[in-house]
C-alpha cells in the first residue's frame, strides 16, 4: 500500500495504474474508520483492480461550533485496517495541500442541498461538493463508493457528477449497523454508555415507521408523530428533524408514495446523529 499526501505523486501513481489498464475504485473518508467505511472498501476491492482511499478531515464542510476540532483521529489504526484490506493507495493530504491559503472557488449544488441536513448545516454541502470535486479531479476514479448513511450527500454527489460532467460512476451502498441496529458512525465514540442506549431510539423509530407503512399508513404526519413519541421518550435528546421525502428528489410528501426516504437527525446530548431508511411502497 502506498501512503502519500502529495498530490503530484498520487496523480503519477494513478496515471501509471491506468496505463496498466487498472479500473480505479475510490472511497473518500474523513478517517476514524469503522465497518461502515470498510464495507465500501471491500466492495471497491471486489469490483476494481486499483483501490484508492482518501482520509481528509475537510474543514470547509464544518460550520463554526461544529465538531471539526474534536473529530476522532486514528491514523495508525486506519492505516492498519486499510493495509489489511489490501488497498493500493491511501491518499492522506494535509490541509494546506488541499486548500491554498487564498483559495476562493467552491462548488455548490442548489436544489437537493436545500432540505434535510442542508437546512441545519449551512455551507456543509458546499464544502462536501468542493472537496469531493477536488478529490475526483486528483484521483480520477472510474467508480466512487458512498454510504446510504449519508444519503442526501450521496444523491448530491451524483448530481455533481452529472452536472459537471465528471467521468465516473457513483455507487451508494447500504448502511452498516451494530448488532443492536445503531448505525455505525465515527461520532458514536462521543456517546456515554447511557447515551449509546438512548441512541437506539433512532432506529426503533425508523423501524416503527416502516411497520406503519407496511400496515397501510400513508399519512406522513401520523408516522412522524409516532417517531417523535419514540425518540422523545428518552431524556436529553433533541430532534433536529424527521422528514419523509421522495427518495429521488428529496421533496417532502403529503402522501406516502414509493420510494420514500425517512431521514432524521437527532442530538443525543451534544452528539448529532443521523440515520435513514428507504422504503419501497407498493400501491
Ligand atoms: P465519513 O468518513 O463520515 O465522511 O464517511 C465516509 C463514507 O463512509 C461516506 O460515504 C459515508 O456515507 C460512509 N459511511 C459512514 N458510515 C457508514 C455506515 N454505517 N454504513 C455504510 N457507510 C457508511
């Protein structure tokens, strides 16, 4: 495994791989890797002959007062996991290599970014689109892998690829969960044992929503109220949003129609967690 933070070197290594007709798979991450990240790496390894992972804690996607400074960093463990997974190249750039001091160009998506997390994290998706656009230009992958865990992000990045004519395919892979169904997240490490238990209410509420839809409920408001009841039964939690939207355009629905995305963001103490399910509704 080559480890480099040098953009010219990384370009050169990838150019050489392409000259040897390798299919380049790419998994961008912010590090603190867990089984969710590794599921993307495994799929990339299965489908591609040259796998690149990036670890870059991107400052432009964090707003003031968000958790950039305390975001977990475990480079030694991450490198070990990636080496064991057999990836070819780990791109680990320094902040100054990615952003010149007077950088002034950003990439902004103007439709899908408006709702859900975008409403509560102004500038977040602009930071994501900018950094991922830059990473795509550096790595020039054939396939890039993202998790459904950040479904809005993945959909926005698909739009970025389409609208800015990047020559690659984006694949969105399922959410990896703990045994008790908590979605894996680097931020779970912030949770105290009590908060960790309270966090299970996120998936319980999504499971209840799924079950209500299966039983024929088509009124989003009723489903959301039931989800709120489940989550707010825990003390010390604050719901940022619970939304039921069209899974393709992220527009809010007044009646459940397939396929729907049920997405939520909830503060467990000071930790903001997100989760979602996509439901294919019949009839
Ligand atoms: P991050 O390091 O949080 O930027 O995540 C890097 C990639 O891993 C993104 O595409 C995430 O959607 C994906 N990811 C994070 N958590 C999970 C999970 N529990 N299951 C599947 N993919 C995940």
